[in-house]
C-alpha cells in the first residue's frame, strides 16, 4: 500500500531532521548553557511551514491541470524523486561520519559571532532540506495511491513516530543503532525508488510524451493481477506490472544496479592524498 511508502518516507526523513536538531540543541546546551534555543526552534518551525506549503502547492498544481498534464507532471515528479532520493541516500552515507562535527563547528561559529540568525538559519537549512525532499517524494507517490486519505494518514503517522523517536533519543531514554537503521531504510528506499521508475514511464507514456518502450515482455495478469490484492500491493510499493513494456523492465533493472553501486561507493572512505616525496605524512 502507498500508505506504507508514505509512512516510511516521512519517518526516515523526519527522524533525520530530528537527529540533526538534537545534535544542534545538545551541543548548544553544552557549549553555552545560557544561550537561548529560540532561534533554532523558529528556524525549524519556519522550515516545516515552507515544506508543508510546498507539498500543498504541488498537489493543488496537479489538480488544476488537465488529465494529460497531470500524468506528465506525476511521471516527471516520480523520476525527479527517484533521482533526488538516490543522491540524498549517497550524500547521507558519505557524510554520516562527519555530520556531527560539521554541525558543532557551525554552532561554534554562530556563538562566536553572537548571531541568533545564524543558529536559526542552520536549523532552517537542515530541516528545510529534509522537508522539501519529503514533499517531493510524497507528491511523486501520491498519484497511484488507492486512498488519498490513507496515504496522508501514513505520512502524518510517520512524522509522529519520527518525532517520538527523536525526543526519546534526545533525552537519552532510547538508543537506536543509527548506522544499521539508516542502512536498512536506505535499502528499502532504493527499492521504493526503483518502483517509481516503471510507474513514471507508464505515466509519461499515457501522456503521449514517451514512445518506443518496446513490446510487452510477459502477461501474468491471470496469475497475479496488478490492480487488486497482493499484486496491487506490489504494484504500489515496488512498481510491479502484470504486463510491462521492455523499456520499463530495462529501466528498473538499470536503476537498481546504478543505485546499489552508488550506495556502496558512497560508503567507502575517501582516499588520502598521496604523500609528497621528502614531506612526512600527517
């Protein structure tokens, strides 16, 4: 069900934003116990409002357009969401070891300059990035939701769970193996993003913007239809199609191979620069 997709997206993105806020607030309390946290909360709140506004604007834009253009926008949004999701997962995997240090350095800089605006901007940029990504992912997945109400209920539930988990971690009452958590959810999100690819191509094909997808490779509709039951579940989550075009299958497999390769390469430590002859290594 698309509700599960929405819940997973908002839970992961929301928890990531909560962890970033937790790092900033914890370090702020240690480095300057008397410093106010109001700019951080104002920046985070403003980012949340902007993200909600972006999500609503995307949905309203799609509703106002004719059917063909709705399909074109939804197909394009799915492709863009898959690309951004892949980049985000790679970036987070690469930065996970140093993001805490970088955030503390930015808090130190804001405290040194006495700038509450810098603290607010730090929270706004961190939360805003996650929020805008979430708005795009939710819009990309909403077009094929069997129930809009259930879809957005899943999104709200995911945010609520992320908020509770973030508060528990911040207060030290819960411990989550974050590296394992993000690795497992990253694999799940790669599979969800891969499922967007054939769906996006089908939307663009129906909008008469994409041709030449080749012949249909098989037809398993009588065994596992893609419009109800287990087939519907696989279709909405993983992009299953009972009679896919060759182009959809090729695009799906190509994306999976590329995304997994990017994810693995992003987890490798950066190579150290070669030492200059005669100069001792650091």
